[in-house]
C-alpha cells in the first residue's frame, strides 16, 4: 500500500511511504523509510501503482511543488507559479525496490491552472498508455478529470480531455480519478455545496488517444 504523510524533518511537505501485509485486509506494517521524498522540490503525494501487461511495475506520483508556492488558490495562484510535475518510477516485482531512475511524464501548463495531481495509469487494448490526472484546484469548480496518452509509460504523453468537468451529469469539481485494472471502471470525487466531497463511480471507454465516459 502506498500512502502520503507529512515529513517530520520538513514540516509542510509530504512524502510517499509504503506499508505491507500478508493479507489485503491487513494489518499493514509501515516501512521504516520513505519511498519517494523529494522535499527540495516540495515533497510527493498521490502515489498510484501500475502493472503493465508484461508484468513490469511502476509507481506514478505527483511532485508536490505547490507546497512551496507563493499563495493564492491551492497555494500556487500567485506568480511565480511552481511546477507540479507528474513522475513515474519503475519498481521491481515487490512494488518498492527502484529499478532505474524516475521519469517526468507531465508538467503544469497555464491551461492547467495552479496544479496537476492525482495520476492513475492504464494501458488499453490498442497498447496506448493513458494517465488520468486532475488539473486546477480541488476546492474549486474548475477541478476536473483529464487524461494524457502515449505509446510508452515513461514519456511522450500528450494531454487531452478533460473527461469530466463541472456540469457533466450534475457534477461539480470532479477529480481524483482512479482507474480499475479492467480499464473500464473509475472512481472519483466531486464537490458538494457544503464543501464536502462525495465519491462517484463511472464506466469509461478508452480507445487509443480518446477516452469517453
């Protein structure tokens, strides 16, 4: 299990940790050291595992640059805007031992607002890799579920979408999508009028560089 927690050595930054168990229902024991902890870049959150069809395993995550932002929405609405890149790290079959170095697959652009985050990757039947992510700020109605596609899991992604935005099926600020291993079912959360966020489920169709829901 991958999780995010604040780093005691650098308050205000998060790192990605791991915990393991002999049973999916637990109990889990946390590792004594962090898995991903680039505190000089703002830390890391939103780790998600991905296993390719050949058995190769990866962890895709967000470098939490906006934790070092300069204020405004999601602490990154005031110039100079800080990048919040999405990276991918290959790991061995145990899910925690690094094999090679991390690769940057997405970067923040002006159209994304102050933030990109919450990556989740799949491979469709055509062999296209699709990474879902959210742009803008989760506290606003601009938050969305977007996606990017590539012929490789470690680079060359082209942003597309968004897939879900405010107004689709009565949703408000949908985001944080996580795609199932079947490549068809997704879970994501959406903003409520009282500020809470509720969980939603949907069925998608991924076909090459196009995803519909």
